[in-house]
C-alpha cells in the first residue's frame, strides 16, 4: 500500500526519515543502452521521472496484482517517443489478467485516442532479452503462482510465501538478492522477516535486500537488527551486478 499508508498515523508513517517514504516495489535494469522494468506499479510514472528513464525497452511482470501492474498505461510516452510497441513478458496467467484489466488496450482504438502499444510475450522458460539471459524463478504467493527473475548473479523475488526446492536451486551463487520481507508478523501470502532471513541463510547470497516492506518496519530501526549483509531496500537504491 506504500509508506506512508493512507489514513495511518503510526510512527513509521509519520517518520521524517526519507528512507521511510516507500513507493510500491519495482526494479529498473539498465545495460547495453537498454532499460528493462520489472512491474509497473501505480507509482510507475513518478518512479520513472525520478530515475530519469528516457527509454523503455521491455517490461517483465512478476504477477497480476494491482500494486504491480496498474501503472502500465504510463508506457504511452515511450511508445510515442520510440514509435514502437513495448514488449511485455509475463506468465500466461498474468497476461490474461492484463488483457482483462486493460481491455481498452486490446480493443479497437477510438479515433484520436492513443492507447498503450504493447506486445504480449508469454514466459515459458529462460529467454534472451537484448543479449541478457533471463531465468524465471517460480514461487507461490499464497495459492497463486508468481515469478521471480534471475539475471546473472542478481535475482529479484517479491510477493512470495513459499519457494520450491527446484527454484532454490536457481537462486544459489548470487551476489545480490532482492526478496520479499513484508513485516515481522507472519502473513498468509508473504514472507516475513524471519522467514526471509532463513532463506538468505540457506541460499547465502553475498548481499540481500528486503523489499515489499509495509509500515510495520522502520528503516533505521530494522536495519540495526539485521545481519550485516542484509538491508532494507529503499527507493532510489542502485548497485551494479554481473550479468
């Protein structure tokens, strides 16, 4: 829901620490002159302005929940600038959600209208994206299948509650691992801090970054309690990875 959360006056939502100002989770990968975004959140426009994304070459979706897809309409300026459609990669289930939630994109456009131009691409295994190998990492978000992604020595896995052993095998040997850690208290569809720490201990990445953080976790206070190689991710975090 983002932090500050609407109608909440808890200490984190009222915090003056800029690291406690959190938009919905998304990732930008920039390489070889290309920009790839994972999830177009409802905050995508503001995130793209902040990151100065001047071109958009592809979008990957983890799953079809509103906090991960509802900024899709804001690819339109890139269509107009680049004069081309933006390829969108997702599972077949998520593509079906996009077709339903954004039906106007796929219907015949009204005269004078400018709906987003996107090309739907179903993910059914590892694929090459502008010279980079993308390895999908299946997980479960409660009872819903979701996808994480591995790119070289970096992986991103948000909105999960369980990770099958076959996917854990895809998450070994990482330099950086961004993963879901919603709060301290258990949640039926998300990993909490304790569960995510256990997964980090099992997989042993060099560095782990917790994302999809609700207002239960203050940035400075939580970081002080975490191991040295584990930190809360924050808006604007940047690092280089080997792909």
